[in-house]
C-alpha cells in the first residue's frame, strides 16, 4: 500500500471504524467519572 490513494482509502475506512469506538469509549469514561464523583 505505497500508493497514496490506497493509503487514503484505508485511512478513511479506519477512521470510520474508529469514530464509533472512540465515541463509545468517551461515553463510558464520562459515565465512570460521573459515578465516581457522586
């Protein structure tokens, strides 16, 4: 995958997969820190 177009395609696919994961992770850590403060 030395072809820049191929790299961009893979990066776009990866970021689309990672976004929901990081969103879920942020949600989880926010909930945990909220629970911890109570």
